[in-house]
C-alpha cells in the first residue's frame, strides 16, 4: 500500500489541485481560491463607502486615561482576542497610540 502512495501520490495530488483550482501548480494560487475572486472581492470591499473602515472606527474611541507613566496594552480584556502586550510610555502631552490596535492612551494628571 505504501508503494502505491509513493508512486501515485503526487499524480493524485496534482489531479486534485487541477480539479479544485484549474491549475496543477499549487504555488500559482493562494489556498484553493482563485486569485480573480480575491481581487474582485477586495475591489468590491474597497469601493463600499457605506461602512466605516477599521481605522475610522478606532478613532471614534476616545483616548483612555491612565494614572501611571506606562500602560500595558493587550488590545482586549480577553487575551485570546487581543494582541502581544505592548508597553507604552505616556510622558508626552499628546495621546500615545498602540502600534497593534490603534487604541490611544493619555496620562490622567491629578493635582
């Protein structure tokens, strides 16, 4: 049985790729989706002005006030939904921005 797969495995795999993608070369496509479908979907998404972009949505979130000089941003309270921890220094007057999620932080001065 192993000899069968050694001699016929590549031919079977190429046949499967050709049937799924129209191309026997697995490097010519990303996954199983045709590149024309990806391009038209991306173009359609880019032209849909009825929805806000992710950057527009994150800019609607007001800067988060914190007491210390350093904040640790994880992107979300649930670690599974966040990003790698980013320590941000808040010494400047303008809000500091997390490089992963775009959340803005400002030091809350209390006198």
